[in-house]
């Protein structure tokens, strides 16, 4: 199901042209947007300039009338929106509730009308346009759907790692997985060998930790996808695993309708003149 989360900021109808939110509010909102993206539910998002920079077109007996800015009787306006794809209205509400909104902001949740929602006679009346539009957008939608699924898979795998759930971690891998890890052995082949690697490694992790991800990029078509990102573990400050940033690259293939990891590569850069690894994002 697709939902729009509509941000309605009280007082925005009177905002001056070009007004912008403060940096702290933007930073908090960017973290929220990143959470949506990492969860694989985000389709699109946009912020809107104040209505004082826009216009309204009303109609009287079919005649358009243009009003610059916003009429004085308007009490609330749209400040921006998110388009998300989730499994239920309850899930959409849960995401809206996580938004770092201020006291004067309200989020309205609206489900998107799908073609299948309309009665049969309405579907027939729009069939020609819908088919034409579908032909031009199907490839884009399929690509976006695949990319969203990969985002979701990465988020689920990271959650499984943080909960030390080996079975859930392994559900992401293909039987013929090849893993290039940041530590020895340099190459691990096959699902059982990778499982053993995780079982041997997880006891050394903190009892409680999280994963922070940056610069996640996904490229996908119907059956093949690649992703690369930066990540680190967050938890006990003095634990060795929390002291380093790592690079991850993964190749996914769809098998019987499900995405699986064929190849995974974890690494850190190093200085060839000293053979010392670089564990921070600083140059």
C-alpha cells in the first residue's frame, strides 16, 4: 500500500517568501528521512516553498481565476510530503509518529488510490489511459520496487546482526555465497561456511549494539542488484568493533521471487606505505 504523509505546519500560510527551516530542524529531519530510506519504505519526498511564492487557480463555471500567494481565509497549507510504501495504515501511522515534528506541525496520512480500488465501470473508462501510462512507467516502477526491496533486505539483515539472530542473518544469503570479509579468511565460500563465520564472530560483539549506515546506494533491475555503503557498529565506546568504519559491497540475485546475496565484500582502506588500515572517515 502507498501512503502520503502530508506535513501541515501551522502558520506556514503566512510565511514570507524564501523562508527556510533552521539547521537543527533540518538535521533531525534528515535522520528521519534516512531511517525511512534504510527501512526500504521511502518512495519520494519533497519540501515546498511557502505559499506566498505560489498561486491558486479556482474555477467559476469553468472559468479559471488565478490568485497569487494564498487567500487570507486559508487556515492551513501543505509544507511538504513523503510517499511511502508499507503493509498497512497502522504501519504508516507508526512511521508518521516517529517524525521529529515541532509543536505546530501536523502530519495527515492519506492512502493512495490504486487502479484496482475503483469500480469496474471506472476501470473500463480509464483503461486506455492506464495502459498507455503503465507502458511508459512499468520499467521505472520495477526498478524502484527492486531497489526498495534491497533497501529493506539490508535493513532486515542489520537488525538480525544487532540481535545476533544467525538464522535470520543467513536467510539473506544464497547457497553459493562468496564472502570477502574484513578479517581472515580472505574468502569464504558457501552458506554453511558463512554461517560458521557468523557463529564464531558474534560472541565477540557487545551485548547490545546498533549499526550506523552512510551513503547507501542501490542499483537494480528485475533479477540482479548491487549495493554499496559505509557502516560501523555503535555501542560500548571502548569495544574494538565500535572504533572503525567499514565499506560494504553486495551483489544480489532474485531466486524464486526472493532476493539473495551472491557476493558480499567487507573492507577497510589502508596506507600502502605503512600497511596501516584507515578506520575513520577522515582523510
